[in-house]
């Protein structure tokens, strides 16, 4: 089956996730900049981190499906598995924020990040096994150093949360920064293999 319906559904779910997250932001109780920081400062920071993560997954998902034109039932379930983990971002972000970065909510946020990374990897593995798509995708993905480093950094962040929750956020933010640098593997492959 063609991948366009899966892409459209995923785009809609990600848009809803971002909308739900922004609705969790607290409106300042006063009218001064100090009031904004005092009431909403941490909420804005945690929202920005989670928004960036959703943007990274949307961007990479879009690039992935520039190469993948057909999907199997297994790929659809793997995609739903990814969307499940991403749909938890509003909940874990809000819990972490409402608790003022308490140990358990911050660790659960890290587990959520790790779960999404594993789900994306499972989606890639499923697509690599798809007849016709697998060999092309393997060529495109090459040595996925970012994809390999990210889970390790998430585990490090989860461990550091048990030292100090703020410290655990450092690896989480580092992964987001690594992925903010555009990944041009797909563009390079498409440019090299575009019909003349």
C-alpha cells in the first residue's frame, strides 16, 4: 500500500500533540516580565524542549518517507508504536513541569524519550525488511551515528536524574541539539538518484 495515508495520519497526530502541549502552558499571573518567568518560565523551557523533539521526529519521519513509497501492515503498526510514545510527550512534559523537575517525573520523561527513540528504530528496521524498499533505505541510512548515540545519551540522562534532576536534562537537551543540525542523508540520496 502507498505510504501517503500513513504520512498524513502521522502529520495530523503530531500537530495535535503540539497543540495539546501548548495548552498546558501556564498564563502568567501578572503583567511583568518577572511574572512571566516566575509563573511560566519552567513551563516554557520544558515546552520548547518537547516541541523541538516533536519537530525532530516530524522532520525525520518526513525524510524517511521520501524514500519509502509503500508500507506493509507491520510498518503501519511500527508507526503507531512510534506515535504512541510521541503522544505521551504532553503528559510527561506537564508532569515534569508541574512537579518542578522532581526525580520521578523527570526520569519518566527520559524513559518517554528513550521509548520514542526505540520505536523510531523499530520503524526503520521494519521498513528495512520491506521488499523493494529495504535495500534502498539501507543505502540512504548508511552509518546512522545520531540514531545509535541518542539512546545511550537518554540512558545517561535517566541515570543522572537520580543524581540531580536538572543534571539529567543536559543529555536530553544535547540529543535535541545533535538532531537540530539537519540530516542531509536523504536529500543527498534523492539528488544523486533523481531521474534526469
